[in-house]
């Protein structure tokens, strides 16, 4: 696999380089134009700075959210272009389309060391199409912008999308520093985790995490489960969960996993139960076995945090994906905060996998340097741990 350093070694001055970045950042719920966590923009800066400073004409592309293959102002990358310019300390040209007249004109006008950001890739049906020809046609248009391609969008390498999978088949392709570091860390955790190996999983759905649970269960000493997905496990243990998130069709699967795990899956023992999904809702901490019928669990309780912290404390390798509760709402943040703080204290190597948990670390104001590695990819890091081939990485490896 060729790397950004190889490309820089070839010399990029005056060359057009297409960089696939993952600039899919979260926005403030109450203030939709305001980026709430710019971690993914910061993560790709070293690659962009290196290319810019070497005199490349840099064309950056990314997706944002999940628009349906057509322009949708809700998902414009315009605010990201502004923030990227601030962080780079040099203006970023923004194209109001992805491969249309505006993008083509602005790409052609680029001078050495200038950076152009194209509008959201997913405003084009070809980006995510399942049809190879449709994706290929869009990839042709993207590839026409440049004579080299750098993939530094680790968060998207698990997607078989035009900008991730098909463009590298059309241009000399190089892995950016972020992709390289992410893959190196996940490889270490997957192939040679120092024991004890503790995994903490949260987030809303068991169905999203089922494959990773199955892949990790044979390898881990403890699997701690919080977040919305814990209620399906609690139900499988025979508890009523009130109005909490529940995947009825996964209850039996969870029961099977609990049996297979023989005590290594650890569930919350108390839960913060609210009358509704709102920061102002009345809420009480109740035993996990006694969630009132008219309430829903929105965080794990303090006894659970202590129980989880105890298991986390002994870990030599730790992987965490998914918040323990609705951390964006202050009353339901302590579970995620408590678990995250316990992770910062381990005498071992910790990996924070993903979008939401990485955003939680930063928005809760935790010390990022206290973690071994904070991944920019949620789904991507999980699929890596599942042992799946990641289309973006495979495309970079192909010669
Ligand atoms: C992410 O947020 O996980 C990545 O940016 C990928 O986004 P996607 O799940 O919409 O493909
Ligand atoms: Mg996602």
C-alpha cells in the first residue's frame, strides 16, 4: 500500500491531488449551523497541511449525513469549509456542487497550495449506488479532478462508495496518515491484545453491534454493555424495561449471548429512568430490575458506573464504542462520563472507537491525551474488529 509519504516523495508541487476526507461532523441540535465537535476536521489537517505546503492543488471531498442522492441544504458542507479554513489558517475555496460546473471551474482555477472543498458527495446518487456502472460513472467524474488520490477518510473505509472504492481504481492511490494510524492501532487490538481485554459497548441498538459482539466474545475477559442496547439484554434476563428502547426480535439472541458468555457480559445494575426523552423530564435512579412501566432508561446509574469502573480498572487492553446514555442531555451524561473517566485511568492501552464515543470524550471536556487512541470511525472500527474486509482499505492495497 502506497502512503502519503510516498506521494510527497514523488513531488506534488503543481499537481492536482484529490483527498477523500471524512468531514461528517455533528452539529448542535439547537443551533443547526454550528459544528458541535470538529474532531474529524482536525484529524485530517496533517494530510491537508502536508499537501498544501508541498505546493499541491488540493481537491477535498467528503460526505455529510445521509442525504438521498440529491442536493439538500440541510447537509451542505459550507459550514465545514469555513471551519476547515480557520483550522488551516488559509482560505478554503468551496464549490456549490460536487462534480458540476462550479466544481470544475474552481478546480481548474486552483493555484499551487490552494485547497478546494467540493459539496457533499452524497448529493449525487452515484456515490452510494449499488450499481457498479452508476458508481463508476460518478467515480470517473471525481477522478477527472486530479492525477493522484489520497484516502484519509477512515470513518468511511467500510463503505463501498464511489469516492472510497471506485476512485482509487482509477488514479494512483495513497493512504493518508490518519488511515494508516487507525489501521495500525486496530490491527494491534485485534491480533495481539494484551490481557485482560475489556470491551465497553453502548449505543442504541443490539442489532448494529451483534456481529462485533459475536466476534469479540471469544477474545475478551469482560464485555460491559450500557446505552440503549442494554435494555434488550435486561429483558433477556427476565426484567421489565418500561418504555426503554427495546428490540423485541433480539431478546432471544441476547439470551443466547448471555449464556454463551458465562458471566463475562456485564450489564448495568441501576438505571436513570425518565418520564420522557427530554432534558427537563422527571428522572429517578432505580435498580435495573425495577424500571417502572411508564418510564424509560436514559443512562446507567452510579452503581453501574462503579461496577463497570471496577472491571475497566484491571484492563491491559480496552476498546470502547458507544455512549452509556443520552450524554448530549446533561442529566443523562454522568454514566458516559464516569465510564470514560475510568478508561482514562487504566494502566494499559485504550481505544475509543467511533463517532459518538469520540464526540462524547470531547464534548464532555475529557482529556483526549489520556486515551491511547481515539478513532474517527465508528462503523469502520467495528467492522474492522468484526474481521470484515474494508472496501476502502482493500482498494488502497490493490496495485
Ligand atoms: C460515520 O459517521 O460513521 C461515517 O462518517 C460514515 O457515515 P455513514 O455511516 O453515514 O456511512
Ligand atoms: Mg455512522
